[in-house]
């Protein structure tokens, strides 16, 4: 997880943002972007692309009568409650995942919830231009969003430069943006707090519209011409290393457990989200997993009754 708190527009006047966010700096191309050396560790990336991404420690979710999106909603709302101290009740949400859902909250800020299943890795075998899908969603959100609203959206990987540039642009629109890797979606989620209304919005709207018009299934963006600070590049690179290692470890774990055992992983996850509640008193009954990976050899224990995971070094 990392935060981008942008003070960009406090420091620069609107005329200089006009120079920074300039459609003339956009470069389009007929091939999708390659990962950028400034954003990834190349050796880990080479390993990463060979890993089978269909491994899923939460595949037990398919046994639930609630959808994947439901769990993502609860996860993100709990995240907002904890990080931002907002009082939100997810029972207020009417969920329709074909569209962007807006929770109109009379007492606090509205939440715009935009989890687009076209962006789910399994659905999108590079048939669609994911960047273009995000751009299109942003144009719809622009029309709906009001000052101080919160936006939750699933986002692209941060391996390529244009994806990182677009993140910087989105961060200019909000007071604070938090990026975290959602394990049940296996995707980045952006939680954007307090939409700001200022002169920059129009410049960004025109810019995004320009990208939308010029990209399609076969035309991609190579660069948006946005300068990214070295500290931010380094932060994103470390974040990507965390994701590569996550998949690497996941592969080791999944090879050692069967579908029934995944119930415990899933329930451990829902417990951490407070979806299911347990008393603190438990006479643990452990199942042991030997998880081998290249760095260490750990034994994990999951309690069959309370779903806590323990790791003994
Ligand atoms: Zn227990």
C-alpha cells in the first residue's frame, strides 16, 4: 500500500499545470506499453510473467452465494472506515456491477464505487485496451462526482509508465489517493479521498477526453508526458516488488493445499474483514502446512475453528 498526497496544484498555478498536462505531449502507438525499467525489478518481472496467475488462494469464494464484488466492497469500505475514520454503512449500497454505483449519503460524503469487471485479469485476455476502459470510466465519473466525494476504483498494474502517469493525474483531482493490492481481485485498488473542484478539473477533463478519442482496441498510449518524481518512481517500484513476491509465495502455498483447505484461507480473510466474528477464546485446533519457497522454509498453522493463521519460524 502507498499514498500519493499531491500538493502539486497548491504549488503551481493553473497556467503552469496547463503546460504539464498538455495534449501535445501525448504519444500514441500501435503496440501496448512494455513495462518500464524505472518501475519494475527486471529479474523479478521475468520470473513473474512465467508464474501461473490462475492460482487463487480464495477460490473457495465460488462456494459462497455472494459475489466477488460484494467482498471487495466490504474490504474497501472497511479500509476507508479504518484509514479515514468515516462512518459508512455498506448495507446502504445498492450494488449493480454493470455500472458505476453511487452511494448517496446524506450525512457524509458520497462514495462512487467503480469496480469494472472488464478489467478482471481472467476476463480480459488483452482483447480490450484496459487503459482505454479506465479512461472511459473516468469520463463517466467526471460527470457524476461532486466536491469531497470518495472514489473507489479497480486500476491497472503499475508496471508501465503511462499507467503510472495516469495515476499521477488522478491524484491531482483528490486530496489523497491510497493504492493497495486487493488480494481477492488480484488487482490494484485506488481509494481516492475528497474530490477537489478547481480550475485543474477542466484541463484534466479535456486531456482525458483527448486520450479517449485517440485510443482504441488497436491504438495505445505510449506516454502522457507527465513528469514523475524519483521518489514516487522508487515507491512504485518497491510496491511492484511486493506484488511479484506475493505471487511467488502464493504459488508455493497453493501447490501445497487442496480446495477444502482453501476454506480456511478464505475464512481467515473474512475474519480479518469482520465479515464473520469469533470470540477471542479458542482452543486452537491446528492444521499444518509446510510451505517451501526459495527464501525460507516456514511452517504455517491454521486453526480449523477460528481460522487464525500462525507462522512458526
Ligand atoms: Zn483457534
